[in-house]
C-alpha cells in the first residue's frame, strides 16, 4: 500500500515539474508542452533557428542552429515540417527527414515521431544552453519546401512554441516561398472538448493518495 501511494506522489510531482528529460511522444504532433501547465509566451522570443543554406537536395544535409539571442534555454523540441500554402490540408502535421546530433553531446537526444527514428530532437537533461547545432538529412525523393519548427523552454512556465527557421527549398525550386503554419500557443482543447488542466490532475491524485493512506 505504501509503495503505491509513493508512486502516485511521484506521478503528481512529474505533472507539476513538466518534462526535464524531454517531451513525451504524445507531443510529437503539436509540439506543445502541456505538462508545464501554462500558455506559451506571445512576446518577442529571444531564440531563433538558423540554417546554413537556403536549398537542399535529396539525401543532402542542412546544418540547423538553435540559438538563444539573449539569456538561455533549458529545453528544446525541433522538427522539420513541410511548408504549405494551405495549413488545413494536413500536409505539414508530421515531421520530415531525420536528424543527427554531435557525437558525445550530453544535452540533446533523438526522438521517434510518427514512427520515424530521429525525426525530432529534444533535450535529455535540464541545463542552461545558448547555442547548439544539429544536422538534418533530407528524404529521397525531396519533399518540397520545408522549414524547421521549434519549441524553446526557458523554464517550466516560460516557453515559446512559435519559433521557425527560414524556408528551405529543394535545389532548382524557383517558385515563391510557401509558409510555415500557425502553431498552438495556449492550453487548448485536447480533443475532448475540455481544457487541459494539470492542476486538476494533481488535485485528483492527491485525493487518491489521501484516501489510500487512510486505508479506505
């Protein structure tokens, strides 16, 4: 009985403290850190994603830089997405291509999203970072214009979800640049018609712990 109560208490702490070891795979779609229990910041971010080239080829690579222009970040979540002229057509909802991270890096880790190993990058520990570089490898055949989308976390309640790189085009594409789509910035509808409220979950777990500890 005591171990079960202790496990529930630990689970409650996890909900409050977010995910210092990296986001769960359930966040792969909208890349929103729901476990933090807060809305994203809407002011000018002090983070940016830059790339070393404006075009890519099939199986080619692009260096992606994750920069804190001031201050630092202690959490990050990065994917490549298709740029589009129609954000409602679903073509930009999943990551494309794969990443590699520098050998021996102790902050970053690869993630499996949409069943593809290495299709996303996140942190695996919580430290203060000002600049990291990762490498993206394009799929073959090329999949049109892309951009890199990122969520940057300064601390549990201070994070931005609307960071994106310039558009990167396939080699030879001279058409007008497409767009990055709007991203989720609030604790929005989770599909059940209710707002996600981690505090309510904490209260529920605390109640269970209290009941169990009384031997009921």
